[in-house]
């Protein structure tokens, strides 16, 4: 039983620190709590994310957005009444492997991306902007480069301002 309590607390701290900018945190936010419940597959027809959000707001002081481990345990007791057993919830959380990054953005596997970025197939003015290796030439690859000398294009009196 002591091992499952340690595992529960270590998983709680892992979810506390998930997505945190820096440093170790001992408090969990409602979004990380929802992530924990989803990844541990605790939600069903009896228990929904709305239930955990309501319980979260009941167990934190007014205006606070975080919950410590003691408040988390009391939340599990309350939510456990609704889902059947708080001990089952604790066992599932303790048995989980911690926060994961399932469903995150992955590299595209479609063939269209390769064709769009293959510079050897470029034609016309776009072809001029890349060298033989497919590296971009940058500003030198452009035909019309702005001078940035302060005069409008096709101005006939360019350079005569100081001569008056």
C-alpha cells in the first residue's frame, strides 16, 4: 500500500510539472488534472471532465487556480463517490506511466509536401531563386531589388536635391 501511495504522489508531481515553464511545482492546474484523468482513462458515463472541474473549484480556495496534494486526495474521495470507488481511481493513477504527449503534432507523411519543397521541379522566375544544390540565394536571387535611397521609382531628378 505504501508503494501505491508513493506512486500516486510521484505521478501527481509529474502531472504538476507537465508543461510548466521551469522549476519544480507541487501544485496542479485544472487542465493538468483533466489530462491526468483522460490519460489514466478514468472518465466514463458516470464521471466526466465537468465533474472534475466542479470538484476542483470546490477544493481550492476562492481565486486560486492550483491544488496541492492534500487537496487532490480530498478531490479523489469526492469524485470517487460519483465513479464508484476512490481506491480504484488512486490505483489507476498510481499504475499510470505519467504524462505523455499523445496526439501531438507530427511531421506530415503526405507526398504533396515533398513535391512542393523540391526545388529541382521549380520553373520560371522561382527557379532563378535557388542554386544547383537547392539552397536559396536569398535577396541576390530576386530580379528587382529595391534601392532604398529615398527616391520614388522613375524619378528623373534623382541626386539633384543638394545642387539647388
